[in-house]
């Protein structure tokens, strides 16, 4: 049967996934004589043993397609919904891994996938991962594939909103994805010339934002574009969130199950409230500036469609580097981007970390020096 490797895609879909699958399938066979199989719908497919051969016609024509031909899910190996219960299915996954006599399993995904893959590697699976997410927040890699496409889509959307904002003398608040980091919001805001850019790394003062908009109005500019990352928080909410996290950590340190449960419930309720954060900001700005304000939430539009040329190239580079790593038996690693090349990073150095926007990042300096307001008096 020859050497065989498995591939799965997990977490949110992202442009470039099919390019990575194609690169692994083609380079695995052509360069190393490997047979490649895909597991459908992430870790659930590994658990349920639902496979598809990644060769020939299946790989033909997928380079330009968005999404993933394998499907995806957010199921976790150790917390898998099965029937009406949530169970640890890592043992079943290990059985299927051995059943196919896999030399290695490739897991393609973001931070959560890296963590789940690391868990399986600790159980004895030979694992290599690729960093995929539009959020660009995976640690230890310069960039993740999917980010460039999403950045272009978000930028184009804000470009189109400029004409409406200008025509109706409005504030338009544009919510951009990115989870708890501001790479996508900052990049799109900078590229589109947004007047205000709010990101999770810099808690904002709504009065500071309103002041910047009023200054624009005094200069005869009766509209403003506010680009806000979905995880951005006001200074007050950021303080509350930090307090809740400290309470949860203290409960865990004391191993107080009752306090842990209460802290987790309070955190969940707070995060649910965050879903209306952008709408609340819009209402406050309208009241503080006297300008009509409207909200546009880009949502999953940013994850769809044809991947950019940059993401296709990046995903292909990572996919071919992945099969080389497997050939060299460099397991328990993530194929990371380093400059114009790639490097292998131990998964232990990746999991549990978040690549946030550094406060001295050149993009932030460029935004400030071209007149954008970051919503905080320190900037």
C-alpha cells in the first residue's frame, strides 16, 4: 500500500484551504510516493472514519475554490457531542489512525486546531499542522493563509461604504472579524483610510472617538468611517473583562468547582453582551456627535469566495513544506512562515498563545501618522 498520510481541516473555513489540500496531495504523491487520504468534517470525520482519497480528479480544479472540499467542524476530540452526550473520543480517533496505518496526520486550522492536534500528538499520533485563519492570530508564524483574502474583502467593503457615508453625511460603523485580535480590523482600516480604527489590543474611550468625529465635522467633513474589530472593547468593558478573568483564574488556583462554574457563567454572559457592542457604540456616537449613525457587520462575507493569489501561493508553499516535514519525520510541529521561507515550530510552543497586534507595530504608527483615531488618549 505504501506510505499513507491523513489530512483534515478544522475550525472556521478560510480561503486557501483547498490550495493547501491540493499541495499536500500532489506533492505527497509526486515527490515522496505517499498515498494521501482526507477525513471529512474535521476531527469528527476522524472519529467516524469518513474518508476520501486525495488524488487525481478530486484535486483537479480546487486551487481557486473557497471553503474546503473536506468540510470542517469545530468539534474537539476530547469533548465530542455523540448522541445526547459529550464524550472523549480520542481513543476512537487513535484506533482509526492506526486502522489506516497512517505515517502522519496533517491538521489544518487556527489556534483551537493547533491545541487539539497537540493533544493527539501527546497520545502518540505523528502530527504536522498548518496555520490557517483569517484572524492571523496563530502564534509563532509571520502570517496565516486566509488573512490576505479576508483583508482584501474587508477593505473593498469599506471602500464601497465611503460613498454612502459621504452622500448622507453619516457615521458608518463597520464591524470586522478577527476574534480577539485586531490584525484584520487594523489592516482593513488602514488600507481603506478609515477615520477611526478600534481594535481589541487598545481599549477605546467613546468620548475620544466622538471628539475625533466632531473635529472632522468642524473641518467640513460631515461623515466618518469607524472600523471596529469584533473583539474591541470600551475601557470600562475591558476593565470588567480583566476582573472576571482574574476571578476565574483565582477559582481555578483554589480548585473551587462552585466558584469556577459561576465565573465561567459570568464570563459567558459578558461575552454574549459583546455581540451588541458595535450597535451600542453606534448609538452613543450618534448621541454625542449629532450625526446619523449606521452599522454594517461584514460577518462571514470575509471568509468566503475565491482565495487571493497571495493566499494560494502561501497555502501551496506550506502544503509542500508539510510533506517534506513528514518525509523527514519532523512530527509534533507546525509549518510556520518565516520571512520568505518556512520553518518548523514545536506545537508545544504554539498552543495556548495568541499573536496579538504589538502596540509598537508599524501599522499602528502609520494609522496614527495619517490621521486615524485609535480611540485612546495614549495614542
